[in-house]
C-alpha cells in the first residue's frame, strides 16, 4: 500500500473512532496485565465474563497471592488454557511484589521477564496503560495487515515491523486498536463485511464480499 493510501486508511478509521479503547474490562494497571495474559487464545468477551467476579475480589498482586492458584482456577476455568494461565498469573504476581514493589513495570524488558508475558502482551500493556505507541499484532491485526496490503508478513513480528515502519507518527498511538477493532467487526476471518468497510477501495483483497 502506498504512503498516501496508508494515510487515508488511518484517517478514515480515526474519523469513525477518534479515541479507540480496549474491550477488556479492568480498574487498574495490574488488572489490565492479568486480563491481557488471560486473553491469549481467548475472546475479550470470555475473559470479561471471568474477570468480572475475579476483579471484584482481587485488585492487587498481594490479593491474587492470597487467593492462590487453586482459587484463581475457580474463577477462570471457562477460559482456554486456564491451568497454565493460573500458574503464570500467580507467578507474575509474586515477582511484581518481590521485584517491583507490587507495581507493573513500564519497560518492555521487565514486562517480558514476567511469566506468561510475551511481546504482544507487553505491547498491549505499554500502549493501553502507559500511552506508548506500540502495535501488538494479534490474529486480527495479522489478518488485516496481510489481507489489505497495509503490512504483509509471514509472522506477527514481521507484520509488527512493517506496521511500525509504515504507520505515520500521528496515527501510531491508536493504530493497534483501530486495526484490531476493524479486524474483529468488519474485516472478519471467514466472511469479511466488505460492503460496510470504510477502507474498501484502498484494500488489496481480491475476493471482496458483496452485499446480500
């Protein structure tokens, strides 16, 4: 996609949603971190359904440790991979208390040193909690990048690098959410809603769907 088309692409998404936000529900940065860790290979809706009761009880790493791994599993058993995720959340909560004074660190290196936190999770926390212009490539953004021609790549890291290079600075703060929401609700995996797409004419996807 040419630079002028990329500017227009983001301009239209921004006009429709000037201040996009995550759909994960949380009250503080620690809860956001936990929610993002739990969201791996799960839907935000499913995570919110589990974390609603959990976050009413647990708001800090200390409270999570008091709940314990078995207690946490009881809240998140409807989420995929809940056994491993419970183990990771308890472990990262302990590290936050022991090494970071109970606070979520603000650097990528420190975040990725936490159990269950990879590059994508770190990017989400840095973007949502701390306002950094990071782009976390999940399945939706990977699909949108490749399908539209905005940023084609064989791996999420490759697509992230392409997006970092192609996205104009004025759009980087919210690019992650514009792209993920576009992929979640319009540029869907099985049947993209091309007739409703506001960037349809800029998109390189050849098998565009038509209105019923």
